[in-house]
């Protein structure tokens, strides 16, 4: 399996990067976000890759980071999400926003991705929101539980009071900017959730 490419960037298009490594040119399908991070043609580039083998196709996919590749691997495990749709999702939202939308079960944001309808967005949230809690390499993105003790304490307090996590997450996100002391945050969250 080809795990990564390091070489000269020969050509870049919004959906493809051609990288020459040791005299061999590798064409890798990429997301728009990876395209935006590519250097100028002729410069050295490093792409983390995934080899896609199907009955009548072998394709190489390139990612700007190991985290992007890890998220791609999770996305394609969702029923109805194939490689093209996963790359579209990675290009439509930056990595942090995509992780935040899935963890926060933000169906509205996910349906802005071309090709993702309400049912697919709901499947993505349902199947991935829990898996992302311990996803190595994505810790620290989108206010993960392990990255912010204040947020985790508030979320835990509200769910222990009987509120569902999908209702709690947007309230916690609203309070994240001001980060009041925990007792005050719980009072404000209760007020918001009882409306």
C-alpha cells in the first residue's frame, strides 16, 4: 500500500495533484481543502495517501494531513458515503468545522455539502459522533472532550441532569466564547434548555 508521497509537484488541479517521486508521476485525487494547501508547481510536497482498489478501478487519494486522511476513512464507513462524497465533504468544510458539525450533530451544516441530503447527514452524525471522541490525531479539534475540561464538565453536568447530548452540545457551544464559571454556566445552560 502507498501510505504517503514526497516529491515534486508537477501539476495541481482542484481535484488532482500529480507528484513525481523518483521519476514516477503519481496522480492523486484530492479535496478542495488539500488543493488550497498545495505549494506552487515545481515545489516539494508531501501527501498522505489512501489506495482505493475496486473491481475495475485503482485510484490514489491524497490528503494534506494524516488527520484529513483519518477523517476520510471514517466518512467512507458511513452507509451511502463513497470516496467522491467523502472528498466533497472534506473540501466543503474545513477539518475543524466538519468534525464540530458531526460531533454536534449539526445536520443543517452538513446538508450544505454538495451531495449530502438530510438522511445522509443524520447517518453521518449517528454513526460517527461517538467514534470521533477517541479519534487519534483529531484530539484538540472542535473542542474535543479531552481538550477542554470546562466544556467536558458542563456537558457532563447537563447530561447527568437528564438532558440529551444533542440538545446540550449547541448550548455548550454558545457558552464556549464567554466561558463563565462552571456554576454560572450550568445555570445559564439550564435556562437555555428549559425554553
